[in-house]
């Protein structure tokens, strides 16, 4: 980190870190051991929903206890305006299907906005033993099993045909089928594709230099708010359709070399036309 942090941004970061750590521990330690087996039955979704709700409640209670005038937008229904100019955008459990099956790629994602701009973001991935964080203008870094912090820097430039690109598929069958067609056209033109299952972690993997690009349709603000800042602070470019911010139509992120060619290609494929 270079310039000293704005004290408000620093306060919001520390609160996000604490909330993400506690919610991550709740999800990790509270996950029923037989959840993977229960995944074959019809009830497990409810178990996951209960964990989602409990994690969001923990986060909102902790933050509003300290900062009662802030607003909230959460996947599990938190939605208040607030009066302080600060709004928290929360995905208490991103990568729900991975969590259900016992795969490690799930995360707690917490972003803090001031007057509509994300200023701090934390993505905690407890089963990876890693947490990714960023402050606007203050860089991105990870903490984990190693000593101290690691600054995050996205990969050096690679041509698109050497790019490892992650994506995701919607829960709605017809939308998934269309996305699969686009992915099938992309595969011969890139190094390979990945499907991690957590938008927040995909964006952080881009920040870590573990991917060259990422795109997905059908995301919500809470899936991307923290990861978007972390990716940008690590030197990645993020956006949506040309000239736009990430949206439900398209969330796209890449190293500076990969972003534009990937955006152009997805446009040629009609990726954001229904
Ligand atoms: P979730 O795990 O919180 O549902 C998977 O491709 C990524 O997309 C995950 O981050 C998942 O978040 C997110 N996602 C959100 N809404 C989705 C939807 N309607 N269909 C598919 N994925 C969705
Ligand atoms: Ca999510």
C-alpha cells in the first residue's frame, strides 16, 4: 500500500474483514457433515438457505451494531437505505452449489460503498484458507496460511489464444444452454476455460494471477461488488458490455491485454443478446 488510507475506508475495511471472518467460520464450522450426502435428496437446499440466512444475519448484526446508520443490500434480503452514505453489499455465501457438495470454492463477499462507489472489498474463502481484500486506491492483497500479506497483481499480458478464461452458467436451463453454445465457440480460441462456481472467487483468482479472464451473465451486484474492486486494484480491467460497468447482462474482467479482445469476441458471438 502506498498512500495512507482514508480513515473511513480503513474503518470499513476492518469491519468487513471481521464480519467476513466470523461469517466464514460460521459457514465452515456449521456445515452439517452429511450435507454432501443430503445433496442427493430434495431437502438440502433448505439447509444451505438456513446457513445463508444465518451468515447474512451475523454480518448485518455485527456491522449495524457498530454503524447503525449504514444501508445494506444482501442476497438474502437485507435491503435498507441508511442515512450515512455508506452501503454494504453482501453475498453471505457465494458458490452455494460448491458449498452444498463440499467443494472448497465458496466465499463470503462483503463490499462497502460510499456514495455509490465501492471503497473496500473483502472475499473470504475459508476452505482455501485465503482471504482477498482491497481498498480503493490502496491496492489488493491476500492473507492466508503464509506469514503476513501478499500483494495481488494480475498476470502479465498474454494473447487471447494463450488465455485461461473462467466463466459460469446460469441456474435457468435455457440460459445455461445458450451460455454453453458461446463457451463452445470460445474454447478453440483460448488456452482453456474453467468453471469455478463462485463469481467472487473467480474475480479474486484473476487478481491473484491465476486466470487471464472471466465472464458471466446473470450475476447480481452482491456476487461481484467486492471481487470487482479486488480485481481492479490488482491491475485487472473490469466492465460489462462495451463502455458499461458490470451488469446482469455481462460481467467481464481480464488482464489489460485480454479484456478488450475477449469483450470483442463475446460481442461477435452475441453473448449479451438473448
Ligand atoms: P450463488 O452461489 O450465491 O448463487 C456461479 O456461476 C456464480 O453465479 C455464483 O457466484 C452464483 O452465486 C452466481 N449466481 C447468482 N445468481 C445466479 C443465477 N441466477 N444463475 C446462476 N448463477 C448465479
Ligand atoms: Ca452469489
